[in-house]
C-alpha cells in the first residue's frame, strides 16, 4: 500500500536537518506536487536556468518543513536565508512555447490523484502552480 500524503510530509519534515523555516501550502494538492515533482524541478534545472549565481540556494526552498493551511489562498515561505523568488513553473524558459505542465503535466496529475483527488486535471495543476507564483516570502 502506498504511503499517505500525511506520512510523506512527516518523513520529509523529519529528514530536513538543515531546514531553517517552513513552507505553508494552501492545499494538499500543492504539497503533493512539491514533494513529488517541484523539489526535483528546483534542484535539477529551474534554479540553474534562472539564477546562475545562486547554485546552492535552491536548497533553502527544498529543505523547508512542509505544512498545509487551507485558510490560505497562496503559499507562504518562511525562511531567513531565502533570497529572490521561486521561478515561474508556468513559464520555465522564455525561448520555448511550452511550460512545465505541457511537458510533464500528466505525471503531475497522477501524483495528486494518488491521494484521492480523482477529478484533478492539468488545468488544476496550472491553478495550483499559480498559487506558487503568488507566494509570499517572509
């Protein structure tokens, strides 16, 4: 049996020994995308494509403790070491006509559907990624 999202978040939080803050997501769907896909996107390419002079600072985001607060409308990042902002996952590269959802949206939908969100679609992925674009960094 697959682990629950709650258990994955707990394991993530326990493994982040360098964490100096937390990320609070407005829904479980976005937390699922973060754990299963977006952490990897940050470490594997997004950061290098956006901030060449901050090669290690992606870890300031990916090591954050994860929480969910459904009273929020967008994500909140709380960390004193974070500089700048997240890359726009909906416009990864200005020289391309596609975005992250065009490229790997099907697998992102699958990640979220694992946790009971059977009606989740690529349009929902885009809506949730917009919540990252609007994220507050404290």
